[in-house]
């Protein structure tokens, strides 16, 4: 039984330890909830503060943009940077916020084929700004849109010229620049975008120039400077619309100095057609005349000093010999011509032969040729124009060979007729020969070796070559011995083939049969050149020295006697390894 404390009233039993612990737990939970409430509240307040700052920065940016002249909005913005800025945004963390604006805006730039933009009046790069103690990043996008006032009041993606849905009454088309600002800043509450928050704002700015900027206006009717595109020979284009502002519609258009094949539509002011001749056509002029007014006045305006440009369509060739041999590697490098702005892509329009590859960037075709093949390729220029495909045909031949010629032996004073048989290649053979007797020649068209009479008994080592139409040459060597019925003076050594090593000293004796046939006054000499490093030792009848260049050399010796009066030639092969 629990006792009562001294001095406590009856019925007041106090708190047990368990009750105290429960009470403390309740208080702790409540305080934790209040802490989270205050933390979340602070984060929300900070986020609202940052968003207000971002909205103010966006408003300031748009205010600065509106202070610019309309066509200064694109000034200095290059094509490459403008495209890169849009592409990065379309795949970035805020693509969903920007999509509604991009969807209805045509990307535009000032400088075609240029990587400039970071130093433009409205830069293509992202700027870092400080505001209210916070750091923000600012990116500004510029494009074009149109309002078709008889249909809706939304500024939409412009319909292309010639589209049946595009209004024909130019007065019902309002042209604008759409400027979109993206302000971003770091905050941990924006988990869906990787800890980066964003704010987007946009405005429309009329792109019609103030008429006081035109020096060629007359009264209230004036022509806006057109964007002169490049025309292509043989390509039907209707892409350059002339524009007039104010005056009394409908207008009547005319032009002078247009390239052959082009004309201007007198009603719409569109210049188009199919040009026939490439070149620059300066000093062109376009005129517009308004409809007659009620007071009888009729204003006109003319814009001169227009230069029209016409180029050939992009095309290509694969130069060099359009043939090779079976098993040879083949590499075909195209040479593009025509077009404008460089060449961006090559397109294969046919199947490749087995074992070949095609590079879409360079147009190079390479592989190992096994049979004849044809390929068709087209090239695209910097304006995105693709020319007509060109077909390249490549022939593949069997390797060029020449049949061996058997060694020949003919008597002195006789004639010779020795055929040369070539095979493979393209069949367009040209024959040549060296080392033949003086009265014997080779027919360059048929390869027949003929002639005579052969006047000197000797041993000859002719070399016959055959070259085909592809420039490939092969050779064959044979022995031609001219014999005599009487004892003939001749060389008995060296043998028909001698072998030595480069850099090794050698002495080669030359002997004759003069003693055997009783010939007197014998002299031996070398006809032509010896291998580098060797010399003829006159009086010693030796060839000596140190060969310096490896190769196969045909050496001809001449031996003569004064009694009886005889002369003969002897040829042998010296191989230096």
C-alpha cells in the first residue's frame, strides 16, 4: 500500500515516473514538428524571394531588349552559335518550360556560316548576374513568328512561302521577333531539375522597320531589303519574296538584271524560277507600284544595287584510273565541285561491293577489289542542297603477266622471229626490249622480236617489257646465242650468271678462246656501264672493285682480233646481293 507524503492533501497522489516520460515525449514530438515547420517555411520564403528576384531580372532584360532597334536583335548572332544555343536548351533541364515558346518560333540569325554570337547585342552565350546577394544565370533566345490577323491573334511559327494556308494578302500578316529569357539559380528545393531553379519570360517585338530608316522610300510606299538567297543552276526555286510596306494595295512588281531563268511574279513579288547560268549578277533592281488612289496618285519605289548569285549544283567525281587488279587495295577520294558553303555530307545511293566501306563525312570509298563494281554518290553543300547522284564505275582486271621466252640459238647471218605473249591487265599492251642485236627490233604493238641478218656471233641477254593501259609493267629475260660455222672468237668466262655481295671486294677474270682458234691481236672491252664500285682493268682483262649498290645488272663484253679480223659480243648477268 502506497504511503502519502507528509503535508499532501488527501486525493493528490502526484505523478509517476512513467507519466513524466510520456509527457516529455509528447513535448519532444511537438517541438520537432514545429522545427520542421519553421525550416520548411524558411525554405519556401527563400524560394519565393529568389523567384521574385528572377522575375525582376527577366523584366529588366526584356526592357533592355525593347530599347533596341528591331533588326538589331539579331545583329552579331552567328548561325552556328544560334543553333547550338537552341539545341542545348531543347535537351537541358528547362526544356519543358521553353518548349511552348520554341514550338511557335523560327530560329533565326544574322551571320550565316559564322560561329560569332557571344559578343552580339543579345549574346548567344549565358551570362552570370548578381542581384540581391544572389547569383543568377541569364540566357536570351531570339527567333521569329507571325500573326495572321484574320485567323487568330497568336504569334505562330511562320508558314513557308507558297504554303496554301499562308495568307496571300500581306497586309494581314504581322511579323514579330519573339525574345525569350531564361533566368536560373541554384536552390535545393528544385530537385526535379537537379537543384537548379528556372524562370522564363517572353515578349514580342514588331520587326517592321521604321520607314524613316529607308533612303529609297517614296511617300509612304517603300521596299524592305530582301534576304538574297543563292540560286542553283537547273534547280527550280521560289524562295525570295520581295516585301513592300504601306502604299495602296494590291501592288505591281517588276525587276531588271535578274539571272537567266529567273523572273519576278508581278502580283506577289516573289522572285523564282530555274536558273540556267552560274555567276554573279550585280546591278539588279526591283520596283513596286501601288494601285491608283482615289486622288489619281500612284506611288512607286525602286531598290537597286542588288546582286543575285547563281551556282552550280553540288557534284563530285572520283579522279584517277577507274581500274585496278584483282586483290589490289582501292581507295577512292571524291573531288566535290559546285554548291556553296562547303560540303556537309555524302550519301551513298547504291550498294557497295563486298569488302568495301563508305565514309559519309568524307565520301571516301575503300576496300579490296575482286570484281567490277559501280557506286552512285551524292554530295550536300552548306545550304543543305543535295546534287544529283553521280555514278562511278570501276573495272577490275586479272594481274598482268608475260610468258617466259625460251632461250634461242641462231646461226650468223640469219634472221629471227620470236613472239612475246602477254596476259591479264586491260589488254592495251605496249612492248619494248633492250639488249637485242643491232639488226633486231621488237614491234611495240605485237611484241614480235624480228630482224636480221645477225652479223656478229655473240651471246645476247635481251630483256623484254610489256606495259598495259593502267601503267603496270612486267619483264622477261632470255638468252639469244648467234653461232658461226667457222671457229669464232668468243668469251669463255665468266659464266652466264655471276653473284657477289655488296661491300665485298671481288676480282673477276675474263678469258677468251683466242689461243684455241689461233687468233692474234686480241682485245677485250666492256660495252656500257658496270655495277657501281666496279671497273674494267684494261690489259689485265679483269673486272674488279667493291660493289656498292645491290641489284641485277646485264654486262656486255666485246672481244676482237686483228688476225683473223673478227669481233663478237658476250653478255652475262651480275647479281649483287
